[in-house]
């Protein structure tokens, strides 16, 4: 029964999964030869030789690939933001029928690794969006994508191994580290190129976007909850872009060790502190700045919820809308005070 359900799910979802080809101008590739060295062989003089076969009539070279899935018959496609990171690259969507379509980037999520693109098409098969908050540990899931940018229609079966995971990830060694929160952990195999493909339950509903792999570990992979995508699509429809609330503080979470080391007046909460010698703890002109939050303040609670490693400020912001009001309980110079802040839009 389980096997039949898996096969049925794959047949249902596969037509809506797409490959995303990444190509660059030959001149740009030559300037960035060290980055693309593994793709090409060296000639007798030791210089990298780019075979004419790889250059299309427009002078473009395929330098990578990713995955995505259609969420609207009119050609709206969801993928990872890091798949579309290169401003000099061109992106082409290859649908399940083998047709190629130039992609237009509609928006990128500044917090989650999500991007939304569009192609000129109609009547496309779609993947229905589920609800990641209803996932249970041990539940079976299927990851579908374009493994390694080469093997289209790759499928892997696994289970939900963990929920609400947090990691620090890099799209490549040159990219800045990015904290990713509230992730779904799965042992369904995800490989480079699978990025952006759907993680679906056995009802064929997308519950996540395949996003990250822990290299050097066995069967530890992560997906972004589909609820972030649902919200992004709603914002795009209503406002024409993704809206994310902004507070405007840098902080580190306090634990017993940090409290002892820095001689803090609390062993929990978020210590407002800058990053590095010149990093601002409170960004100028932001809601936190206007409300009078200062460096070395300790944010104990937000809307009555105690702040700690298992309940961080960003987790609360993720559930808030631009214009919403927060009530912060702040400890400053051993005195507690309540501060109200109205969230602005992150630019």
C-alpha cells in the first residue's frame, strides 16, 4: 500500500516540477575562470579551454542548474533564492514536456531562501501547497528535483527527521553565511541541483522546498517550510513584492554561560549588541531606534513570550505583519521597562 501511494504521489507531482538552467555570457565566464575551472579542461599552454560545443549561438554557456515547481497554471514557479543569486546570469526554465522558457524573476524573499519566477505559459500542471505546521516526526515525504543539475526527475523517499531546525548555510564558499530557521529536517536525499524542488507528503501536497545538505553527514537534509512560500505568494499578489517586518536590532541569545562570562543581570533573553567593532546594535531610523532601544539592553519578552534559544525574536517576527505592534519587556541597568514598537517594512 505504501509503495503504491508513493508511486501515485510521484506521478501526480512530477509534471509540475521544472529544471532551471543557469547560463552566462562567454566573456563573463572568461573573467571568472577560477570559479568555473572544474567545468573545463586545460590546453597545452595550461590555460583553461572552453569547448565550442558548450557555447550556444548567443554566446552563452551553461554553468549550473537547479529545480523549481509550478504553483500557478499561468507560469508562476517557486524555487530557492540562492539558485538565482547571480545578477549576470540568465535563467531558463525547462518544463516536464521538454520545452524551454526564459524566466523572469518576480521577487526574492529577504529572509527565507525563496524566490518566485514567471514564464510565459498557460495551462501548466501545478503542485498544491500543503501546511508544514501539520507535519509529524516520522511522516513519509518525497523530494523531487534535478539532481546535480544533470539528472532530471530525480526522486528520493524519506521521513521527517526533525522540525524547527536552525542552521547556518552558504550557497557556495564565496557567499556570506546565512542563518536559516524553522527548517524541516529529512533523510530524503537532496543533492546540489535538487535545490528549489518540492518536498511533498504522500497526498502530493508540497510541504517544503528542498534547500540544504549537510556535507560530510549521512542523511541530514533540510527543506524550507511551504508556509513561507504561501505567505510570499500572498504578498506578491497583494503588494507586488514580498513584505517582511523589520525590528532593527542585532542580538545574541543569552544562556547561563554567556550571562556568567559577561556578568549580565539575566540568564535568558536577547542581548542587544553590535557585530564587530563597528557594527551597529540598533540600526538608525528603524522601529527599534525610534522606540529608544539601546545597545546592552536585554530583551526578556516579546508579546509576553520569554526569549531564549528555543523561542527567538525572529521566530516571533516571522508570524507578524508589517504595521503590527510588539510589546517588549526590556531590562536596562537592572530595571525592567515595557516598550511598544510598530514594525516597519524591511527594504
